[in-house]
């Protein structure tokens, strides 16, 4: 009986990861990073969706481009979540939690043209960049240089994705 009580207590006890950032900073930065994580998950899924449903004369090139981009996006997931934990916050716990926070719209259409796929992903990556910049400003406000540094690299990667999507979708 004691083990059951101990297990229940552990499930409900708060996680106390030490942080020098302060309670308000941890709360605000964690919220920003969790929203960013939800967007990254949504963008990853949309990029894979378009990768799987690509068609047309540039199939191979676009298929490979989106596969490369989806791997780059997916690589952010664990780093963002672990950053939240490192500073003392808690992170997403379910796909439902992520869906409630995501700001990047899903695309469940039966058919999307290749040009529209590239354009939509380009715009979504631009939105992600804006969110990253806002989160960076929040990190600057609280002097969280480690999170800000990560965001700077992720912004650069997202800008490259935008560039590649733009150039690949040009028609003239």
C-alpha cells in the first residue's frame, strides 16, 4: 500500500529542476518554447504530408527536398523540449496539447498542387521565423542567452528552407 501511495505522490508532485532564471522567466520562456514546439510538430507533419503526396514532373526533386526539410524540422523537436526542461519548465504531453498550441494550420486537402505545396510551406516557415524571433525577444528580456542562441541557429535554418522553397517554386 505504501508503494502505491508513493507512486501517486510522485505523479502529482511538481518537477523542481533548478534554474537561475526565476519563476516568471521559466513560465514565460517555457510557454513560448512550447508554442514553438507545437508549430514545429505541425510543420513537420505538413512537410511529410506534402512529401508523401507529391506528384508531377518535378516529383523526385520536390520529394527529396521535402524529405530533407522534414528531417531538419524534426531535429528541433527534442532540442526544444529538452531546453524547456533544462530551464525548469514542463513541456508538451500529448498531440492534443500540441494541437491546442499550434499556430500553423494543418492541410488535410485530398489534393494540393506541387506549386501550392511549396508556397504553403514557404509561408509556414516564414510564420515560424516570426514566432522564433518573438521567442528570441522574450529570451533576451530574461537574459536567457542559451535559448536565444539556439533560436538564432534555427532562424537561419528556417530562412534557408524558405529560400529553397521559393527558388524551387519559381516559374520564371
